């Protein structure tokens, strides 16, 4: 009777290990990643579902900060985390230095200063929230890092990674194109290959080949630890300001007069009122990706899911 019990127990354990292994195996190993945001969850999840195994990972927004600079998960983020559980892609929980309680401050330098002034406190908070979310990894997306604090920020990343390794939680870090300090080889980074033109300056493409050359020189991928991020959609530039346009919104416009810019592969056209539309179509994305593949980059991320046109979804899925 005792032998039968032991044999049954062993079978149950082996079956459990097999099911666990099968579940782990369902995670996609594709080389593409995409962000999903909590302010447009349904559309983002629909795009991710259509892409299926073409996505190796997704980044979920996210962890934010309150007026005391304490990190937290709002209800909208918790819902996105729950609703994304069925995806085959690895799930990263993204933290941004946006203060959304009290006086709203996006990309807050005050939050960055608080993090670097008391790193252990903030590391513990992030680890707790990531474990609570039951995701595969944590993604740091802190922007506006002061140039004189880049080294301190890299030390924060190093210390956090050591703690996450102990918890078997992956880490990756989004870096702005203006970041100057050399990046360590043992951390996964995503480089923002966009924002060349936008609300902060004049009309033009989100990226061009000269800009991509600069990124390749500044962030060489010798250690194969760097992902290049491209931005979908485009911008409408008017005298009154700049409006962001999704891929679907652009597809609904009359683009019959659009021309391809040889310096960037981006498309653009001018309206009768003098306003300009600059955007990336499937050919733009292919050329950008092919250009960076020749420079030793093999992983690519896309900002963002939600509002992606069917033609673009097909291109991303097929590739």
C-alpha cells in the first residue's frame, strides 16, 4: 500500500512538472515586442491577440507614482494585467515616472530624484508590485534622466537587477536616444528610435536614417542585449500645435498625394490649410527594421498596440 502511495505521488509530481513545462513552452520566443496601455486596454488587447505568437513579449502600463512619490498600480492597470493573462507573450510590467495623483506631472524629474535619493525603498516597492502582478518581468521606462545622474541611475538598475534575479523576475530598461552613459552588457535595454520630430519641434518624421546611425554608434549591440523601438502612426502638424495620429486614423485619411521621404522612408503630405501629416507605413517600418538589422540588431519593439491598421498587423505578423 505504501509503495502504491509513493508511486502515485511520483506520477502526480511528474504530471505537474509536465504541465508546468508545457505552460512555460507556450510563451512565444518571437523577436517583436509591443506596449499595451491602460487608457486604451480593449483596442490594445485586440491588436495583441491578432498578432498572436508574432509577439515575444508585451509591456503593460503600468506602475505610476502618487504625490508622495510612492509607486502604485491603479485599478486600470490591474485590470489590464488580469485581462492579458491569456496572451502567449511574456508580460513585463512597465513603470513610468508619471505622477498621476495630486498635481499631474508626466516624466517627472522630481520622481527621478526621489528614486535616486532613496533607491532601496523604491526597489522594494517595485519588486513587491511586480510579484503582486504575477508577470514575467519588470520594465523601467523612466524618462528625463538628468545627464549628471545617468551613472547613479545605472547603479540603481544594477542593484535592482540583482534583487530581481533572486526572485527569478526578468528586467529590461527603456532608454531615451539622448542617454549618454555607456550601457552595461548584462542588462536588457530598449532604445527609443523615435521622437526625432513631434510636439517638441517642427514637422518631420519620427526617425530618419541619420538618426538611426547615431543610435547605432551610441548604443552598439555587441552583447545582443539591445532592442530597437519604433513608433507606429504619425503626427499632424498645424499652426496651433501637433496632434498624434494612430495607424488606423492615418489609414482613414486621403493619402493619395503622400510622398516618401528618401532620408527617412517616412510618408508625408500637405493639406490645403498648410498643415502637414508625417507618418510611417508598412514600407517605412520594413526599411527601418532592415536598416537596423544590418547594424547587428535583431529585436524590435513597437509603440504601441491599439489603433493599428490591418495592413500593419499583417506585416508585423508575417515578419
